[in-house]
C-alpha cells in the first residue's frame, strides 16, 4: 500500500494528486495505491457515484453529505463528467455538468452568495473520463483533470442566471422552468418522465425535479480550454484569458443584463435598412449576398465577429442568434434551418433529453427582426426594403417541448430503422404543419453521409423550424403591437 501524499486543505495539492488517475480507470488507479482493495469493491451507483468513489477510494477522503464542497477545508468540489468519441475520433462533451439539486422551497430563501450551488461550485476539480457504452464506471479511463474557478464575468452572468431561476420559482412557475431561460447556468430536468412531481412554495402545481447545471455549451469551452493549453492537467485559477471576442464588458454587466445591453445596441439602428446600417460602419455589402442581414447583425454586435458563436458569451451560453424578415402583412416566407442532423449521435442517444436536438430546443434564442416597408424610390426598385425593427430573446415554452420530443422520436425511428433515403423515410415535412420538419439545406442537398445502421451513403438532412411556427413566435413577441405594426384587418 502506497501513502496518499496530498494536502486535503490545499486546492492545488488536491489537483496535483489527480495526476496519477489520468489515463487509467478508477479501478486501476486505486489498486495501484492500495493492493488491499479489489476492483469489485468499487461500486459506483449512478454517474454521481463515480465522483464519490474517486473521493473515497482514490483520495481516501470520506464523502460528506452536507451542503458544502466535497473537500470542505480546501473549498473544492469534485466532479466527474463524461466525454464521448465521435465518428471522426474527436472527443466531445457528452452532457451538461450537474452541480446541485434544486430544493424549490429552500432555494428561494438564499441569495446567490449564500446558496448551496455557490458554496459547492465556486471551485471545482473536474475529471473528464471517456464514456464507453456498457462498460462499468470504475473501468472507464480518465483523460483530463481541470481545476476550474467560476470567476470574473462568468460569475456575474451565472449569478444573474441563478436569480432568473429563483424569480421564476417565486412567481409560482417552477413547473415552467427551462434551460433556455438562462445563459450559462441552467435548471436541468432530473429523473424520468412520470416521476412524482415536487412541491413548489408559491403554487399548488407540482414541478418536475430539477438541478443547477453548467450547460453543455459552457462545458465545451472548458474542453476547448484544455485543448488550447495542450496539457491533460490545466487550471484557470491563475490565467487571464486574452484574445476572446467579448460582446459585453464586465462593467456593463454590473449595471445591466447581457440581454438588455445587446438589445439597446441593436435599437440604436431601429428603422434603418441594411444599407444605412452598413454605411454607419463603412461596410461594403453586396445586394446579392444572401447572408447580408446576418452580416449586418454581427457587425452591430462586434467588428471582430465572423460568426455569432465566435463571441465568448454566445459560445458559452449556446445562445442561437437568427435574423428574421417579416413581410408587410406579417407573414414570414422562409423556414429556419439549423445544423445537419448527426445520425451517429441520434443512434447513440437513448433519451432525447441527452440529445443535441434537446440542447437546440431548450436554447436561448436571439431573434433580430427586419420588417418590410413600402419604398417606391428608384434606389429600391429592384429590391424589397427591410428595416431593423426589433430584437427579442425567446425560449421554447415547456408545453411545446412535447412536440419537439415527438419530432426527435420520429427522427430516431427513421435513423435506427435505416429509412434515411428520400423514398423510404417518414420524416416530418413542412406540409404536415407540426412546427418542425426535416429536409436538406439548399446548399448541401447533394451531400451524403453514412447510415449508422447499414453504412450506406444517405442524404444529409437538417433540423428546421417551420415558417408559420416562427411567425407565431414573432407575433407573440410583438404582443399588442402586432395588429397595428402590420396593418392587419
């Protein structure tokens, strides 16, 4: 038996001690330290149990059940989280990082700095391991160790996220919580469909069990940090990140919310068309450029942006930014496309809550609305004029997620039944009028990928929102102004 040499009162010592766990399974690492422990003695009950077993058998530190961090004296919470290997052998985040269960009745009494989440999650030792289906948790390989502190601007945004969740509970709407309500910190669903509902303090309506969790999009940035550092042990505690494209400064966030800052930035150009806005920035915009409205929107946000998710806050929050054009009668002609469907991911995912589509459906959306206005001047004789009219943030209502789940189940049925050809599939079509549909993106209609079932080349297809569904979203955002704005009789 080897002596475990680390200081449980010191965060960096705990972090350094994790080194011998990397590129081994828990069973291998523990048996190397203590030959009196057999692999079969290490029993991990559920994903959360792996962290407890690391604490107990590897660190020799008895897990505690109080509200503080796992290593009380050092203020360090130990977290284990899985990575998955994609078809191209690249590693990717498998799921959000669950931090602390939400007790609806207790959490409303606690300011952020006094919350169990804050006390436990301010400093975390995050151990990434490689998920392999069917393999015992104790036999999975650990790949990276990250000592991660929630600090600076991230902490300000997370604090506002926490307060947004608490405000919704105080409004008696714990049953309507959605991960799309917030930026980095989400209130994620726990348990299975049909589990008993929990009591909430300001409503008689039962609410599904939820936990505070760092979103998958935020976890991707931690994994990207590991790749950038090119080491398997990294910490952000003593690093100042440079060269990030930030949309909102820390000082701005102390005065206003992220969403309010961005909305105000856009509304400076309310009523202006893309040519006028481009002129303000001395931009050259080609009339035939199909992406000109998105380009204008990105320029309003930052001159450095090439893509929306190049921005630090959008990357970490998973916010989906989309430009929308409305006709003079309030109609929206175009449906809205998202990314291509990853058939391998669909086939490998058992529960839609763990799917990429769920992450999209529960994202926070930023809609940038351009409205058509009549213009008979010579300047616009060959082109319809649209002016920037509104920016709003939206989250798919809880009652609409059931339809989103049906959509995913339909996709999974087609993928796993290998009916991916145009002749055989039963994918939802736009004419079905079910809010969502499946079809190729115009520019990739001829692209192929392999079926995860047969290995045969099949057409690539993407997730889509129907145009009439987008219209309902926008109409709801305009509320009482809709009728007047679009002169609908």
